[in-house]
C-alpha cells in the first residue's frame, strides 16, 4: 500500500483525531442504517459489571454511556426519514452481552447476528462435534494441565482483548486455534494508508523505545509485554518479511474470529460442497499474568463485526470499545516474494477482503449524509468536509483503509461517538 506521511488522515493540516472521529461515526451509523434498511436487527452491547443486581444494571455508568451513544446514533438515523431511529420504528438498541461462561458454552458466534436478539441460538453453540474440537476448546479455555505442571497450558495471546478463534462442524478435519497476531501491512502502490508525520498523543513514529512503529498497540517498549502475554509477531520472521520495522513501516493485528472466517472460506474453495464449518471466538477470561489481564466481554469489536457482516457471518454481539490497530490478512508468500494467487488461502483472503472493502464503501457512503447535520465542534465539521471530498470517486479499498487508519489511533468507539455526534434530547 502506498503510505502517505502527513499530519492528518484526510489532509496534511487536519486533526488526526477529528478525522478518525468522523470516519468511524460515518461507518458505524452507516452500518446501523444498512442493517435496519434490510429490516434486520441492530444493537450494540456492553458487558454488565459483576455482582450488580439485574434490576440495577440499567443504572450503571457503562450502560448509561452506551445508551446515550445509541441515542445519538438513532438521532442521526432520523435524517434518513421514514421511521429510522424513532422509538416506534427501525432503531438501534443498547443491550447487555451474555454473561461470560468460563466453560465456553456461550461464545461469540459468526453468523447468528440476524436471529432475534433474545434467541438462545444467537449465543449458545452446539457442543463440539469431535474429540479434536473438544480438546481444542479446552485448550483455548486453559482447562488442560499437563502431568506435573502447576498451571494450565496457555496457547497464544493471553493479554487484554484476547479472543481465540475456533472453527467447528467441518467435514474432513479440524482446524487449529487462531490467536490475535501482529503482521506487516504490505506497501501496495495501488492502495493508500496513512502514517502520521507528527507525534500523536505525545508519541512519535520511530524506532526508539518511547516511540512506535505505526500500527503498534502501545510504544515499542510495550511490545515486550505483549510478547510475554503470548503475542506472535509474524513480522519478526525475516523470511516472510524482509522489510525492516522503522518509521516507514506499518503493522496491524488480526483477531481470531477473522482468521477463523478466512479458514472457513479457504475450505469452501478447497473442498466445494463439503461443510466448511462455523467460526467462533472464545474469550480467554481471567489470566493471572504476568501481567494479569481479563477478557470476558462476549462481543465482537466494530471492525470484526463489519468484516463478519461483509463475509456472510453477522456477529452475535457487537461492542463499541476499542478495535486497536485492527487489520485484515492479505495474500502472502511464505518466502516474502509475490503471493501465489492460485492457492486456496490467498484466494480466500482476496475474495473476503474484496467483500469487506465493498461493504466498508457501502456503510461510509450511507453514513456521511446521516451524520452531516449532527456533528459537534468545528474540528469535526472541517474533517467531515475533507471526508466528503476525499471519498469522491474512490475505490472500495480506499474506504476500507480509512477505517483501518482511524483505528490505528486506539480510541474507544463509545467515547469517540460521544464527542462527535449531537446527543439525543
């Protein structure tokens, strides 16, 4: 991808945060509109605090904040006319995620999002179909302790936001587990990505410990913490990635659910007509560390949800937290050369990415006119004008890359929408 080094995402003089705010506001409102316009449900969920009586849940700060943002989304949707965003019409709902289940009997499911929100089938998958699937599920949940060991096996990333992808129900074999990992974004001249030319939130792009390679979660020195938590850095494999990680590089992170979807798509190509399986994602729960971390929210981030929607696996739950430096996977070569596009893996990635980019274009185009009159602040209005000008005549992948650029800023989407959209009265 052609990397553009400038101050803002949309312009050399714009505010990167204001740019990211309007991009994601357009995408999220557009995603809601697109689902509702098809008479599908649309909700955003948050996790209820533990030990709160059911009758008090709606009074908690987390729920109140989400409800306020959902109200702002519905207010923007009213600009579509008809019954959009109205209490008696097609509106977005603020809901609570299912309660975390340490045994994995309740999981994030790819493909159940069109079911009624209260349907138990939306969140409760069937029991694993094979012994191999049972063993992998137990491994993902840290329930396997080898003889003589003082703690369970931990596979893959175990830090904050750790979700493990899993495929079940396939004919002809069981896929492995899929854990979030970091990789280099290819510098494709045909497609544009943004790298800031000035420090963002006090952190500059560079190789020093207090700086960051753009797209990293945290600073360069924080990567040691991620490594200690089991994060795999594919970009450290110089055979696959001969490019140096420096101020001209860009990295991203692909979540387990997305890897599982690619795997299903690959098996659809490799074994047409055979059951390719269903993708799931497992929250790893409470991990003692070091350092300790907790991931119990049974919902997909908005970037995963958009990809899932585009590829035919609508998310069972969607949260508006962080989608830190989210990225898809790209066709690749194990030797660092040009990817072989005849392989089932690269065909699956290219096909899924094309569908995802097309959907990103759809939702941003839908969201732009809906948020125009509902923006708060001059910076947002200025960035909005730049967004409208930027997308004119662009290809689908350009829209998708705007979302990727916006989430490199590491913002909580609830907070982002709260400062971008006019609140409901």
